[in-house]
């Protein structure tokens, strides 16, 4: 079995930048959700959650208002 390595150690500079890019995308999605008063849908432990973002919340931390839903396959 091959050992697993962090993506930050990838040979490709594009691949190394994906973690930062995904973090920026998540922050932007939360900002837009707060501005448009819509939910952000995330998956945690196989459960989809709808996170309502208060208008004044622009951080990448989810609010406490979560609504678990079943994961559809």
C-alpha cells in the first residue's frame, strides 16, 4: 500500500493550490448566502445540512441554524 501524502506536498503547483482555492470558494459561498439570505448545503458524516447564514456573518464558520436532511444518491 502506498503511503498517503498531504496535497500540499504535490509536485504540481496547481494541485498544491487547491486547498487554498477551495477555502476561498467556501468563504465566498457563505458571503453570497448571507447576502441573499439563502442556505449553504454541506455534507458532514454522510448527512446533508442546510446552513442558514445570518446577514452579518461572513466568516467561514457555520451558524448554529442547521437542518439535517437525508443524503440522496
